[in-house]
C-alpha cells in the first residue's frame, strides 16, 4: 500500500480534503491518511465538518492550539515531522493557504517527501495577507500543483514553475458543495429565526485586515446598520471576530442592532443551505466567493483584491475595495432591486475535480 498523507488544519480545508480522500478510495493500492494539525479544533470550526462531510477520524491529531503565526508554524513543524518519520508516506497533500499548509509543506520537503498542493497558484498580490505568503511559498515547495482556475496556471508560469508540474483540475471545494447540497436544509434555522428564503442577507467576516482593529469593527457595524435598514441579516460570527468584538467592547453594540441575527459559526450543511436561499452574501471569505459563484447568488466581498479573479470575471462576485457602508450602498441596492450581477459556472467546477486530482496522485505514487 502506498501511503498518501493529507493535511487539514482549519475550516476551509475540510471541504477540500474530503472529496480527494473519497476519490482516492477507488485505488486499492493507495491508502489516504488524514492528519489534523488542530489549528481549528472546536466543534463548530472542525468536528462538525468531519461528521457532515463523511470524513474518517484523523489518524493523527497534533493538537496545535492557536497562537502567533510563528509559534503555530514552529509547533506544527515539530509535531508533523514526528508523523512523517513514523508513517513515511509517498507524498503529502496540502490544501489552500492556511498556516498548516505552509508548515506541513516545508516539513515534508525537509524530510525528503514530495508535496502536492491543492488550490495552487491563486494570488491576491497583497503580501500583507498572511495567506498570500503561505500560497507563494507552498507553491515553490510543491511538485504537483493543482489549480482551480486558468489564471492560477498563468501565475505559476510567471513564477517559473515548470509547466509539467501544473495540473488544471477544477475546484474540489465545489465537489463537496455539489455532494452536500441535497443534504443541506436551511428550513429549521429559517423557521426558528422567522425568516423566509430569498428575504435575508447572509454575512461572514473574519480577515485580520477587517476585524483586527477597532476601526475595522466599527465599520463592520456601520455596514450591518445599512443592511439591516433594508433586509434582515444573518451573521454566523467567526471566533476571531467574536474575540475582537469582545476585546473592544463592541459585542453588545453589534448584537443590539435590530434585524441582525448573530450566532455561532454554522455547520457546513446549515451554512450552504442558508447560502443557497440568501438574497445575497456579504463576505471577506475566500471559499464563499467561489461557492456563491457556483450557486449564482450575488456576493459582495470586502477586499481590495481577490486571489479568485474568475469569481469576478465570470461569476457573481463584486469587490468592495474598502470596508465602507458608503461604498457598499449602490451595489447593495442594485441587488435588492433585482439589478445584481449574473454569472456563470467556471470551467472545471463540475463536481469531478477530486477524481482528476486522485488520478494524478495515483500515477505519481505507483
Ligand atoms: N462555512 C461554514 N460555516 C460558516 C461559515 C462558513 O461551514 O458559518 C464554510 C463555507 O461554506 C466555506 C468555508 O466555510 O466552505 C469557508 O471558510 P472560511 O471563510 O473560514 O475560510 P476562507 O475560505 O476565507 O479561507
């Protein structure tokens, strides 16, 4: 049996690894093992995804708790090295752009084990984003680079990555979305909130640049005031955002706004159900930009740049380049009044990306 070790660490990783793990099961001479670094470890940000995405328990749980990027990177590397020495896999698969992605890619290469990167080549060109540094360095370390959109191939070529290492496979996050949509159901939550499909907006917000300082959070509160003056707003609050709101004593100010429904982060099935029935999404998430493009739901993204340009060029995504209610307003009104941007589903976002990834990985190890 050839071992392929897949790394998960944070919320956006689970929906990318799950379909690849499933697709690898069809190869009887390959064994896919999952290692969880523990970067996100609580029920709402981790365990619920294993259950809902039908993933097996991770073989190793490294138990690395949040800390500074540097501390976390160092701790993950030390623990992951032990796993690599013990398991000696043929290759390691890392996904996305979180701290665990780079830490495990670097450890693997140091141990002489080649790395495959899923969701490679995305670039925001904003090096102040920690994720951008993770993406750039992980791609330089990887032997197999799986891309979700054509722009990503061009980015990698421009960075002198040899073309034969790059595989345009489409988007395996959309595989999970397609698999799980029939199981998703916003009904119970909508009922408990007394909201109706198509008659609410949904928000996620957690990028450090938006939520880490008081000014950013005050702007978020202004945005919430604008949105709720016209339509109810559902806001599952990321733990980072909640911590920062508490830290600046702004939590009560936010949650007191009429028409706002704050809650803990939702499970995947609940969230995609809520997304599918929403009038619009307001977000700074990476993955949500893609999922809304697939679902054809208008998405307003509070970022100066996006590493996922296809969601703007082809999809329903619009960038709002400053965290400002004033900048948001015309786009928000357009959507409310039925003039929102339409879109189409990008190439290769067809529910079969993980099979294409698994085929390349199988060939690589056998
Ligand atoms: N998501 C979820 N529950 C929520 C908010 C988001 O399951 O309350 C899912 C969402 O559908 C997407 C992923 O989490 O699949 C995105 O993760 P996140 O926004 O944390 O990370 P990013 O994509 O920005 O790196």
